[in-house]
C-alpha cells in the first residue's frame, strides 16, 4: 500500500509539472450597451429693445416709447434715443447699445435692451449668475439685469431671480437695463458695459451667500 501511495503521489506531481489540472465549472454573462452624456445649452433666439420718439402734440411730454424701431404716426425721425440688443461675434455673445439715452420719468425708469433665451439643454439647470457692470466713465448710471420666466400654465412672463430652475424648452427673457438719474453730471457720458448670465446643472447649484 505504501508503494501504491508513493506511485500515485509521484503521478500527481508529474501531471502538475506538465500543467495538467482539474477544470472548474464556469459560466459567463456578456455585457454590451451604449452610453451618452447630457447637455447644458442656452440659445439666444430673439433680440429687442426700446426706442424713444418725439411726437409733436402727443400728450404727455410728446414722448412715445416703442419696442421696435418703427416710428409711430407723426413722429420725428430718426428716434431720439434707443436701447437695443443684437448678436455678437458668436451665438453666445449679446451686444447691447444704449444710444443718446436720457432720464425717463424724472430719472426713475430704466432703459432696457432685451434678449429671449431658449433652454435647449437635456438636463435641468439653475441660473447661477446674472450681473452687469459699467465702466468707470459711466459710474453715474445704474446697471441691472432682470430675469423673466415664461409661465406655460399662466401664459405670461413672471419675474425670476438667480436660482431659477430651467428644463428643456423653457424660455427666459433677460433685460439689460441702465438707469439715467436726473442729474446734470450724467450728461455726455461714454463708456462700456460688461456682464453675463450663467446656468449650472441643477444638482451642483450653490445659492449665493
């Protein structure tokens, strides 16, 4: 028996040395599929503004404001002043022009240049930033950015703020404004305007402190 056991042990060692072993039972599940990532995309679709016309005999003040560069009946042309927005170098650039502006309603009303923005991204976002500044040479003027949200249920524009959540196909209107106070020091000013509006994926939004 000892001799037989020695022979078996020797055989096992020889087979092991030859790389021959006992196969384990196996099975495999194959995985295939696809992946895609979402998008965050603001698309500026339309631009508008306001034009001020002198209309002799118009009450009050012979002043008429229009939202398009179309002279009302009896108006003197061209418009006395205007604020307008237009596309810049790229589709993500908005150029605003405030030309020959003056105090409205005793310096209490803003001039506005507007842009209609369509949210075309596939994931929800929140408005994370909206601001505008003026150069030092325009320091006497007050800049603002107002946000309006199109309420699909009520079918009207409603005021909104930073933190507003947007989903695919929502619309917002941004109003870039300048207030000219009734102050002689604000006459003859020239300068530049800079600003932006940004959105971020909704789950990464951090409310401003």
